C-alpha cells in the first residue's frame, strides 16, 4: 500500500485560498468605489444646478426687486413660508419653474422682468424638481431638520429632496441663500 504525502498540497491550497480572498475583496472594494464615485458625480451635478438656479433667482431679484412668489429678497419667513416645488409630500404652492415663480416666464406680476433667467425647468438627477423655500428649517449643522423639530432655525434655501425624494430628511441637498 502506498502512502500519499499531503504536505506539499497544503501550501498550494493555502495559496489558492489567499488568491480567492484577494479577488473577492477586490471585487467588493471596486463595487463600493464605483457606487461612491457615481454618488459624488450626482451630488456635484445637483450642486452645479443649484448654483445656476441661485444666479437666476438673484438676477430676477435685481431686475424686479422680488424673488420667486414675489417674495422680498433675503427676507427669511419665520412662519410657514413660501414653497415652490412639485413634490406630492410637501404643500407646494407652485412649481419653481411656473410663471408665478418668474424664472422661466412671467405671469405679469414682476415689473421690469428681463428674463427668462433659466431656459427651462430642471430636474435633479433623480427626476425630482428642485425647490425654493423661504422658511426651510436648518439644524445647528446647517442640515435639514424634521418639520416637527423645535431646535431649528428658518432659512431661505433652494435644493433637491435627494435620491429618495422625501423632504426634510438626511439626503436633502440644499444651497442656503439666507439664514
């Protein structure tokens, strides 16, 4: 009867295990990196869009002395505020791109209107319309507060409700115009 020597096979199987682990870990890290990179790209596009909307709002204010909804520029509303968006979960008065907002067209209420300040309606990367709010609640870290939170302060913001489309939560991307 012959006895097989398994001594050399143990080393080969250890190397095989290490190679498999390296491949699996590389695939996991590579997938995570690609997702992270895509997320950063979408947030960068959103922030660039918000900057363009900000410029349009400021130009509207310079020409007409009013911001969307005929609000006074830089006047934070401590009450319910004015909200322009089309999200079904928020009580929106109008679209930010409606004629009453004055950015793409006017309803006639903006004296000295020289627009359009934006060519057309814009959607965020998740196919939600951007919003403008004069009493958006910010916490001490300048992040969105839940509406029911009393430790927040109002601000004028433009923003996106983020990937999930839910307002006033962790993934909102906002640009503050005035606190």
